[in-house]
C-alpha cells in the first residue's frame, strides 16, 4: 500500500455494524458518515471501546476521523467526544496475563470516598473508611519510621 493512497477524512459516527473480517483479535466495525454525505464502514481498533461508542451514540453522534477508503479497508483513526458524552460510564472487566500502567506524574484510582494514589515522587496514599490488610503468612510493615496512630 503506497503512503499517498491513504486518505484521512472527518465525519460523525452514526451507528455500529458487525465486522465481516475475522481476525486473531475480535474487532467490530463502525459506520461513519463523511462530511460529503457518504457512509463508510470502518474497522474499529482495539484501543477504542465499541461498548463506549454504542452508549455514546444513544446520546448523540461522535465526531471521528477515518483513515483509508473503501478499497483500503478503512480504519477508525480517532474519536472526538463532546461534553454531552461526559456522562457515558461503563463497567470494564479485563482478564489479562499482565497489566502495566505508566504515568509521568500521578495515578489515581477512586471510588466514592475511597482512593489509591501513586505519585511520581514515590508517595503512595491509600484512603478509605476502613482498610483491611490480610496475609495467609507474614504481613510486614517496613519503613525508616513506622507510626501507628
């Protein structure tokens, strides 16, 4: 495929269709209405949640960018949600062999009044109404100084 044949086009997602291509990683496709009125079926890459798109489309179309054309098996390149999509929330479940999250400054996991924060400085903060630490063997607390209450 020559680089000059790759076209990038802007449009809005109007719906979701099943992908006819069977690949190693199961993927879905999206129908994208282009600015010129044409509707293009594009593959949805793994990093874009098809579930999030389905929920967001119930609220309003989602601006999107598609790379390729009908002859080049187009792919959804990026999406641009609007503030009206902020309320879209999904439950996420993953079964992976390994998961790595890297952040330059801070990682924060929160649910209600509970949270875990990891800072670039090395500070780790765990907060909640009740904390439970269990071990089937030794449960150690180590530090230059350990303060309890």
